[in-house]
């Protein structure tokens, strides 16, 4: 069924109970989009709540509205209650209910009207209304466009603008990728007109790490980075024990996977992070090599053409072996 602008507006009219949900392991775009939407809906007069499946990086805790976020895996009863009472649910920055972790079960059981806003490919049909565009820099940019489509630009205040700007900045690596469309810079310009201080946002996100995180990065580049020139590939692996040594906190590995791509002639980079349930993988690439396809086929993951993630239930050693065994096929040496 097609829904008009007025149909959607009725779903977020004053006093509506609205819930915002994002994906597991929320990043800057997930939180920027969610809290941008949160502050916008507050300005609409809605009763709004945000639920994340699990904890998110501390360098995002300054975002306006952060104090109102409910973390599902530490406040399950409260989170489930919020989901069950919602009239409308926004699903932001994920294309499948499975990406929402444990929230998935409560989300799919909810009778609320569901709206998906996302920029990942191939969204699953689990919602009532979908706004999806893979050519857009970030979900935060799509949220801005959604607000414009509703003719509600006047409700974008500094809190909305700062959150959305943060989402776009982080999902483009400070505008170094996924940011070649002129429309992205029009949106950024409009957000800055709301008083966003670009340098202040950058400082809070990128100059706000712990000493342990910086030492961990040095250790990764010096001791853990493996370069495979034959396959234009480099990877970094971190075990649980190594993470513990550096007092690893959620978000400390942010950006690590991008560093190997700075090496001449390296076009494919991977990061392997051991956790209690297996190994979490992050992939980045340059050019035409699709890490989205690679991750989907081999590591139960997905994402974008040049940025994706996946998971492995194998040991770290076996996961790395599997990864390396696949490289000849993708770089023209498959017998």
C-alpha cells in the first residue's frame, strides 16, 4: 500500500507514542540518525523513545537526547514495554529485522505502524513504509530528506541538526567516502545554518579517545597488521586477550579497518575482532570490489559495496585461514 505525506504525518501527530530502533552495535550514523529523529519528533509533540539493541561507543554519548536512550540488553523489561506500547516504530539504519539483535523478536511481534529509513541494499519487506536509497551517504542524510518531504523544515533545531551532521560525518569517514553526491553537501550546508560547529563535532567524535585506545591502535599497526601484496589485501586481527590487555571499550576499534587502505596498492582491508560468540569482521575496499557481496557469500554479513561487516562462529585462527583461502578466487588465481 502506498502512503501519502499526510498519511505519514498522521502517524506522528502530537501525542503519538513513537519508538525509534536501530541496529546492533550502533555506530555514528545509527545514533546520529536516531537522535536526530528523536529530537525532531519531540518538536512535533510526540512521546518519543529510542531503543538500541546493545551499548554504543562512549564518544557518541554527548549527542542531544542521549540520556533518553534505553539499551535493550541491560533494560529488557523497560525496552519491551516501550516497544509494545508504541503506535509507530521507526527502524533506522538497518534493512532486516535480524540486524536488530534481540530487539528483533519484540519488533516483529509489535502491531505498531513501522517505517524503515535506511541506505543499505536490498531491504526486507518487514515494515509498512520504506524510504531506502543506496546512493545516499547515510541514514542521517535520509532522515533530513524525510523531514523535508514532510514539509517540517521549521522543526529542525540545533539538536536535530547536530545529531544528523554527526551521522553524516561518521558514515563518510569525515567525507572521504560515500560522499560524492552534491546533494550531501547541500544537506550539510542546511544543517550548518542551524548553528552546527563542524570543528566541535569533529573534536567530540575523533579527538575523544582514551590513551589505551591509542596504544591499541599502535599495537595493531606494528604487530598485528598482515599485508598480502599479491592479493592487494591487508588485515588486522585482535583476540579477546589482546583487547583485555588494552582495556578495550565499545568503539575503541572504530576506524581501525580503514588504516591498511592507506598502503600503496592495497584495495581490500579486513579487521577480525574476537568476542565471546566468535569473530566479528569488518571489511573495506576501494574501487569495484564489493565487500558487501564478499561478506554475504562467506561471512553471513552485508553492508555497502565498499564497507561491510560479517560474523564467524569459527575460531580466530580458522576464520583468518578461511579468509585467506578465499583471496585467490577473488584476485584471479583460482585454479
